[in-house]
C-alpha cells in the first residue's frame, strides 16, 4: 500500500504564492508518476500538474507559467510551487501517485485565494 501526506495549503491573497508538499510512503516502485489535482466546490477533480519519475512534466493550461512541479525520487516527495495565484485557483488540492495501473491519493489540502 501507499500513503500520501500533503502539507502547505492555506489562505493567500491574489498574486501571492504558496508551496505544496507531498511525501509518499509504503511500497513505491521506481517507475511512477506523481502529481497534483484539485477540486473546487461543485466541480470535478482536475489535473493541475504531474511529473514522471524520469522528470517529464505536464501542466494544465490554466497554470502554465505560474506553477512549477518538482520531485525528489530519493525521498519520494513531490512539490508544487504556486505563484501569481488567482481566486479561481481556490480548491482542495490532492496529491496523487500512479504506479502499476493503480492510483493513490492524499487526503487533500485546502488552498484559498482571496481577491
């Protein structure tokens, strides 16, 4: 099994920055993808950014140029640096790990951006 624990959410004014962190524990295989998804009230969960163990990344169009995802394979961590935050970035952010056709999720951390 895999456990994911997020940290770093909070309240910030528009234009501000936050950094989310996630640490994975349990049975972690070498080839996997880690990332961040978010879910706003009344909306479906959506991809924010993902990064493969080899380093390739994929971002939602809405966050390109503002958010940066990074990972440390030795520590099984993934971070999301969020700059120039907008009120529409307000959501619960979930850490995800995908390996061997299985998805694992953290409990989520709230990010609120005030205008």
